[in-house]
């Protein structure tokens, strides 16, 4: 059954194949870029199809996952602070970091890296509902790309709106797939 879920996750991820002064075409371009299957996503598809990882390897990946999500959280806070201070270079740096990590995120959840293996805030629903989780990861990539695109511009209200949208996207996924949020 787990193998069937892994195969389904691969298919779901495959179907997912990111200066904005508020212009719709730039956001659409960013979203289109975020929807393309990147080498990182393709790598995640291969990992998702594999058998569960050995425990030592799984624990290492779980730690990597945690560290990378810490980076994303820190970048989100830096972006918020930068927006409040009208510090566009800080916002752009944070947006670029989030946008670089977002396509990799789906690959941080292969079979065998759930709560049954070690300490994690990831809920078992990630592996039980692979299509829904793949959709949440797609929404994250799109929102991260949209924020990065907006941050490249100078329209602070558009940047703030894109940041807020990314925050809502993160919260939506956390509410469904993360313990403790």
C-alpha cells in the first residue's frame, strides 16, 4: 500500500510539471515558472518512488528538512522586517532564499521520514494523502515565486501583498500537514 501511495505521489508531482510593480503578467510569469517541473522536483519524484529510506539516512534527511524549514522561517521574518523598514535589498534577499528552497521542499518528505521514524512535526497525513500534499507543495512554489517576482520590483504594497499570500499558503499547509502550528 505504501508503494502505491509513493507511486501516486510521483504521478501527482509529475502533474505539477513562481520587477513586479503589481503587473499581472509578471505574476503570471512567476506562477508559470513555478509550475514547471525542475530538476529538484524530478529528483524528488525519484526519491518518492523509492522504498522507505534506511533509518540513519531518514534521520539525516529529517534533520536537513528541519534545518531548511528553519531557513525559510527566518527568511520570512527577515522579509517582514524588511518590508516594515522599506529595506528592499533585505526583502529581495529573503525572497530569493525562499524561492530557491521552495522547489526542493517536496523532496524532503520521502517514504520513511515520518513520525514513525523519529521526532518531527510532519503529520502522517503527508504520506497518507500524497496528492493533497503535492498540491500544497505546488501552491508553496507558486507563492514563493510570486513573492520573489514582486520583490524584484519597487511597489511596496505589491511586495507586502505577495508576502502575505506566501504566509497564508504556508499556514494552510501547516494547518493540514504540521503538528504544533
